[in-house]
């Protein structure tokens, strides 16, 4: 059985065969369910709260179209802080497969955007630790040729590295891995890259993994 301990709403006692366990953390409210599908979540943490993001079809009518990107903050105690979600990108078309990173000031959410059935771009938007969206509808990280999908993100203390599956050589029926850096200044402003991404492979990995290479590239717009 689970009963309040009486100490606060953040402490519950669980009675089991081996004794009594005190759980520090309120049992989170599930809130009111939203319609349609919510899929493919990703999460990042500041070391305190979390930001969970996902692709969401609450605004779509039917079929696998009109997905949007939503998110919510979750406290260290498991409390959902934005029960109806933060609408990160809800414009027309399909926004799918989000990923999220965090720096010293904000979260950065990235996703693939499909304005039609033939092309897609990699987009990004900042969300503050208080849950405020700074870049409504997002900014372009890569708008190359054909399809760019399944972005992933990491932060090294100076800039973000965003990588994705890239089909710009679709005529050869192969996909590549491309990447782009998104710089962050002391106020947490993310600068839109001025290029369409660069190939990432073994030759680049040794540079990117070295601290000297990361520091040297922090102010630039290409992967060196």
C-alpha cells in the first residue's frame, strides 16, 4: 500500500514485506490525456529539471501527417511541469524525430521537418529552463538536398554538434552522415549555421573528439 507520510506532499511511505520505505517525490499527476498519438520521446537534463520532447499528432486529422514537436519539463521528483505540453513547432507539414541537448543557459531541440513528401530539413529551437520558447517555428540548421532525417545532438561546453542521416546522394541509393555545429555565446544565443552540413566519418571523428579540435572549431562554421 502507498499512503502519505504526513510530512509533506513530496513524501510517501510504501509498506512492503521487508518494512516501510519512504519515497521522496510526489506521485505525479497524469493530467488530461491529449488526443491522437505522441511518439518518439527524447530527454535532456540540466542536472535538476528535465526537458522531454516528442512528435505529436494532436493537431492532425488522420493519417501519418501533420506531426508537431511538443515538450514538457519534468522536475527531479517526477512532477510534470507543463501538463499540456510546450508547443515547440506546430506549423503546417510534418515535424518528426526530435532530439534535445542542454547548455549552461537553455535547451536546444532539433528535429526533421518535411514541408512536402520529397524533401526535409534539419531544424532547431531554443527552450529556456523556465519553459519559454525562444525560436517559434525554429531556425534552419541544414537545408540540403533530398532528405535529411533522424538528428542527434551533443554539447561540449562551447557549441552543439548536430548530426543526421543525409540522402543528398540519393541517386546512388546510399545515405551518409552529415553534421553541423551550432554556436552558443555567453547569453545562450544559438547562431544559425551558414552552410548545409559537412560529412562526418572516421577522418573527422579524431578531430572532433580531441579537445584542441573542438576548441579551434568553436567559432567557425565548418567541420575542420
